[in-house]
DNA sequence: CAACAGTGGTTCAATATATGAACCGATCGG
DNA sequence: CCGATCGGTTCATATATTGAACCACTGTTG
C-alpha cells in the first residue's frame, strides 16, 4: 500500500463523536508506528487537511476540506439535491433517512437526516456501507454493476447473526431486491436496525447510489415498511431526477406491483 | 517533500472553473512525471478523494471530501457562522465579502459571498492568501503571531507593481493595520482589486482569521472605503462572537478613532 | 518528592517505496 | 495511413519511508 493511501486513511478516523485525536491515540487507532503516523500528520497538516489544536496539541480535520468539498459540490451537486428529499423522507417516516453513492466498488455515505419524532433514532456514523450487510449495499448489488458481487464476496464479515455471508444468500437477497425494487437489511448490520433502500440513477443512466430509511427495529412493522416503501419511491424519483437520471422501466414495474396505487399515480415527469 | 504532500497538492488543482482534469493535463499543471501523478491519483481514488468520470476517464474530486467536510464543520463550525455575516456584508457594500482562517502560517479561504449589485465583481478563486499581498494577509501580520512575518518574508512574490516586497514596507503596512484596525491592500495582489480586512478572533483569544471586502478598483472611493470599514467592524464582531472570541480592547480603540460614531454606539455584547 | 506512565516529538541506519524514461495500445483528425 | 495525443504499464534506479530507541515534558500517585 502506498504511503499516500496510508496517510489518507487517517482522516476517516476523525468523526463527529471523536473530532480531535492526539498522536498516540491516532497510532493505536490506525495500528501504525508513531513515527509513520507523525510524518503522515505533518504532510496532512502542511496541506491543511488536518490542523493542530494549539492548546491540546491534538489533531483535527483541517480547513482545506471545506474548500475542496465546495468545489466537489459545484462539480457534482448531489448532496444539495439529496438533502431536500432526505428531510422529507425523515419527516414522512419518522425514521433516519440517508443517501449513499457508489464510487468504484464502494457505497459511500453522502448525507443523512434524522427524524426528531422519536427519542430513539438510528445514527448513520459509518462512511462506507458494507455491500453484503446493509440495505444500501444490497441495492447496489441488485442494481449496480456485476463486479460489485466480487467486491462484496471479498469481504463478508458477519456483523450480526443475520448477516448473509454466503454467495447463495447474497444472490438471493439481490434477487429479492430486483423483484421488489427495494434492498432490505433486517438486523444484518446492527441488531437494532432494519433498513429499506431504493436505488438512484444519474445522467449516465447507471446505478449511482441508494436512498434508504433505517428504522429502529423495535418500531418496525409491516405497516411501517409499507409506508417507508411508498415514500422511498418518491424520494428515489426526486433524487434521480435531480441527478439527471431516469428510473429504469423494470424498476417502475417492480414498484407498481408492491405499491400499486402510488406507483400508478405518480409517474415520473 | 513527502509523497503524501505531493499527492495532496494535486487536489487544489481542481476548481469550480476546472472541475475535471485528465491525467496528462494534471501532469502539466502539477509539473510532475506522469507515472508519479498516476500513482498519486490511484491512491487518491482508492480513498475516494478523487473519482474518475467513467465516460471521459478524467478525474474529479471525490465523495470522501463531502463526508470529511461535514465532520470538520461539526468539529469547528466556523463556516456556517461566517456565512450569515458575509451575506450581509456583501449586501451592505455591494462588493465581494470573504472570510479566511489562519492555519499554521497560512491564511486559508473559508467562504466568500459576492454581491449581485454590479455586473463586475471580484471572484475569490484562490485558496491561500499571500500574507504580504492581500488585505487578509496584512491583517494576519498585524494581529496574528509574530512568526507570520518570517513566513511572509520567505515568499514575497511581486504580483503587481504595488506589491510590497521589502521587510520595511511590510512592517509599515502591518503598523498601519494595527493603528487603524484594518488590513488594506490596494492593487497589491491584482491590478483591479482593492481590499480592506478586519481581524477575527476565536475562543483561544488569539487571531483566528480575517473578514474582508474586495472591491473592484474602478468603483473604489474614500466613501466606499468608509462604508466598508463600518460594516467590517460589525461583521468582525459578529463572527468573532460566534467563534467564541472577543475583540481586544486596543482594536476597539483603533476602530473608535476611525469610525467614531459607529464604534461608540455598537459595543460588543 | 520521586518514581512512573503518559504525552508529543526526534534521530538514524536499514530498506521498502517512489520515481521517471521508455514503451504500449487505443483514439482522434487530417 | 500517419503523427499526435490520450490513459496506462514496465522495470531498474535511487530516493524517501520506516520503526526501534531515545528525549523532554506533564500530570498522577504512592
């Protein structure tokens, strides 16, 4: 692995829950030598990807990210478009809505929105969604490029008892998703979370990402699932439209069978 | 220079005006070998800092930046706080307002806001503000840590005929800024731009950044300068307050002498 | 107070890693 | 069909990265 990659892998260790990290702790988190980590941090600091809290000497993410993110958003204005749909989705379902994008062979978190309705909420604090264990990942397998299957099978960690780990199980999940138009994960990534996901497409006409609702398992019911699906269809159409894509006909057909009235009424403009 | 730094320096080459760059062009822009650049891009792509347009094979900034920027903004929520003040400042002055932050020994662009009032506007498209040639930089020299002077003198490129390049000239500019409470740069970075800048402070009590107004030179006048200064004082107070800092008394005194009525009336809460 | 465990940061020899000239196949325009 | 350009690859060279040991400092604890 290149030293560049190693240095860049330090950055996702900073999270909202752990925004400042000292040198020693960062070494432990990254599992690397102190000198190595220090040199990497120096390089990251010289380019403003991290900065040091002058009081505590701990490192935190730097100002360069703000500027680059704004350029990225101008280049590919997906986040802004998704966020409006997410807010509505969270409001309509009372659960946490989020959007992930496919980059290479990885589903990457783009934005999420929690509903304030309940005191218990699902917090999306991962940046990469495992393909085999999350609803977004299953949607990617079902509607994305075939090569994702190899990527998924290369890493089938069992997060819970319900995590599918065999190729047969994964193919069944993907097949279900293609038939229904929704990726689903029931307690397969975390024991308390059940998620449903719909694919989103961009101007290339290809699978670009997924919009999902992650519900606290104790609140989950067939009624809630049905409501989530109804609103996911709207959200997927909205985001797909704003990303310059269209919903493939076979997907509209699948949706029409699951939620006939809604799908029939709201045809994409 | 470390290869990590070299790879990271590729990222600022992507701008809103040039959002996608092919391998060869990127080599020319970075002034580096093709293999080197290619390997760096591979590392950046594997960590989602860039991605490839699947159609053109050109590279663009990647989705990881969005996530990291949101964590940065949660960690140090400066951008959101500054933007409200910038919008008002742009509105009040009819010119382009921007905020830069000090990270290490560099003034880094955080946010900017153009006024729609005039067809000619100053566009802030640089990410690093030269300490010796910009109003923000002069403010940093005047109100920031002393070590910035060495950093400024280490790189005194003459951007225009008016760029101060000698230590004596720089010290005079900084002295002026301390006396008046404003950093100023009159056509010293670009021939058509005159800027005035006020320092901003954070919870450490130290200089944290600068808020500036960059005016098209042909519109500049003493009346405009006076109006800009009045509104800069408000903006600096507002941003400083939201960043958890306070305006030092000596600065309030300097401002009170320049704009006596305004400074006397609006004392910081 | 003194020993200790923790921190951030530095040194230097060993070597793993980055580098760049040359090359390849594909594509484009004349 | 040619030359120019593109993205990407190969391989010997040599440069930049690495990690054990070390240093100075700080806060804790018996």
